[in-house]
C-alpha cells in the first residue's frame, strides 16, 4: 500500500513548496484514494457514500507512515467505512451552534455563533484545506460546501458593529485561510475599524496541513497589516511538527501574531501521556502555546473517541514532567460554554489546613485567615 505523492513538473522541490500546487493536488475523491487503500475498503466506502469530502495535500500525505496501520496522521485524514456505519456518537451539531446563531431585524445572522457575551465566532466558509475525520463542524461540509455571500458578510459586520459588548472576534470555519487574500483583508480591515473590537483571532489548520501557504508574502502582509492577530491552529500529534510547519510558524510570528494550539483528544492519535508530552514539547519548541485540549465532541466517530478520564490522566501525568508553558487546559465543550476539567489536587480541607496532593505526595498548607 505504498503511495508516493503525485509529484509533477521538472523542479519538484519548488513545486512541492508551492501552496497552490499543494492545494490543487489534494486528494479529493474516493477514486484518488485508490492507490492508498485496499480495494475492499474503497468499495465499502463507496457503498456508504458516493461522495465524501476529502482534501489531503501531498505534503500531509507524505507524513503518513504506511507501514503503520494506525498511523496518527492517516487516522485524521483518511476516511474509514466505520465513520459512516458506527453512528452512535454521531450528532451533527453537538454544541447547538445553529441555535446560537443570533437574530438581527428578525432574521438569523447566518455564519455567526454568539455564545459568550464578549466574543463571537464567525463561520467564514464551510471550506477547509483538509476535511478532518474528527471535525466538530462536519455538518458544514459533509453534505456540500457553502461559502458566505457578500451580503452575509455585511450582516455579520453590522451585527458586530451594533453590539459594543463584543470585544473579541474569532474568524473560523471551515478554514478562513481558504478565503482569498482580498476577502480576508477586507474582513480584517472592517473589523479593525470597529472601536469595541479589541481582539481578532483566526482559527486555521493551514500551518499543519498546508504550511507552504505561509511562505508567501501576500498572506503574511495581511497578518502584519492587522497585527496583532491571535492565530489558533490545530496540531494533534508530534509527527505533524516538521521543518515546514516550523518555518510557517516562524513566518507567522514575525508578523506580530501569537500562535496557540487547540488539540482534540483522539484515540490512536494523542491519547497517552507520552504522545501528548511529545506533542506539547515540540509545540513549545517552535513557539506555539498549547492552549486547549478538547475532549472529543459527539460528532467525532466512535473509533476516534476516548473516555473523559483519559484526558484527566494525561494532564495529571504532564504536571511536574513538563513546564506549565506546555500544558493546555483540558476542556469539555458544551452548548452552555466550555467546562475546564482539572485533576483534583485538594485532598481535604480541614479548618485552616488545606491538604493538597500531587503525583509526588501529600502536603499540608496553612490557610491564613486574612
Ligand atoms: C470556544 C468558543 C469561543 C472562544 O472561547 P475562548 O475560551 O475565549 O477561547 C467563542 N465562541 C464560541 C462559540 C466558542 O465555541
Ligand atoms: S480544519 Fe478544522 S474545521 Fe476544517 S475539517 Fe479540520 S477540524 Fe474541521
């Protein structure tokens, strides 16, 4: 089952480094997967779905170790039939995002999720560079892709302009990096004109699956012009951190952006303390702050989910073995908001004495009555 990326052209290195070439040469159909999967698996997939959204760049594909059936990169990008058969976990919108789409003039502001008073999330497009098999928002792309219309973008901007309690705008999707530089620049320009918008974030998986995008000056200039941007990306395993992704992150940071990472806890990808430590250590080494570790939502296929305790155990093991800089906050996300989970470090409260525990032992701390 060996697959080489379909390199073309005479100067393959230059080609491989071109994001347009990477984007255009993504594996996009079941037919494109044929060289990489047993025919039986392809047939099974065809039986369930004729069209499956896929978008695997030759770069991301090249990171797969095909000798390992459970390769963590393969698990994230190559569909399996069980994704469409084991549907006990499969909920289209586990976080009730559609219900939290606000109204303006009696009509929904399509593309907006307003869950917290001070922050909004903008679904700028349904399109992604890769369609991750564990995606929380797969409802957006599983049955076809929609783009925001110019009218929808204007309504989103109007809504944000009118609510001066909104201080933080998250451009998400889909992946906003699939938008043209012109649209992205337009949105950022309009948002920067709104006095109460203090923070702008972009959520994108491009540094992971298509880091070559950030070799180009056009996009870096946009980030620079609207600095400082908070860029949240989505690395899930240490193998995803390569010289190419490192270069992308360094280029992004030079624009004044801060780069944070949101990981989803996934079986076979990052579900042991060793794997999570390796990921977070590498993230910090390339200048990325591990921000959140998300417990998988009810949209993730059953074969990729873990127990809640798996994450607690990982966090417990990390503390003390690695700097706090490398430790994300473990979150169970719900329609009522994010709920952080921490191992319980308070063993007992005894009058003025707090009895605390960690991996190394138990300690009494006197609580001053002030
Ligand atoms: C996660 C999320 C945010 C951002 O939350 P932070 O804790 O500030 O990162 C905002 N809006 C929605 C709908 C979210 O799901
Ligand atoms: S990049 Fe994000 S939004 Fe796109 S498919 Fe992956 S998890 Fe979903």
